[in-house]
């Protein structure tokens, strides 16, 4: 297929593309990708006072593609972000229980492996991020 937007109108929402440069709005940060990390980054920057533009290739964020289903797991590091923005309780209410499995992170060097819970947990129960924090032998 011809992927040139000028030759294929369905790829270009502007039917009269211009070769003239367009002014670019000056912003503090450009975040590429509207997945969990991109949204968290854009939100954190914006709440700290930065002007942010988030670009995402998909037109809407409310679609669910079965063939590209994702399982977003929130560990202790992610929970510190959801706690800061008051989202932990809401995620727990709307999330799916995951007590039937655990995650194991393995390093190729002498640090060993860490087993952790994959989702939100109350403070004091969240997953540790390194073998040293869990007292693993290296």
C-alpha cells in the first residue's frame, strides 16, 4: 500500500496539505505515547506547572482492542504515584483481584531474583524492588 499521506487521503485528515512550515507551539514538554507511562508523565509534569503536549497515534483513549489486550500491573513504585494523585482506592475498586499469581523478576548477574505481588497493596505490603530490600542472597 502507498503510505504517502499526500497520495492516500485516508492517511491525511487535511485534504489540502501544505509544504509551508507551520508555527509550533512552544511547550515545556512533549510526551509521546498515551499509555500508562505517558499519561503518568504528562499528568505529573502538568501538575507541577509545566506546559505539556501529549501526542498519541490513536484517535480515542476509550477503545479496547481485544487482539492487543494489556494487563497493566501496579507495583510499589507505581502505587507511590497513584497514592500521590488519590487514585489507589479508585483503582482497587475498579480493578480485578490478582491474588492467584505473583511476579518474579530475575537479573542475569549475581543479584538473583525477586518475587513480588503484581498489583496495588496497602502500605507496608507492596512489592520490594530489589533483592537487597527483601534480604535475598546474591
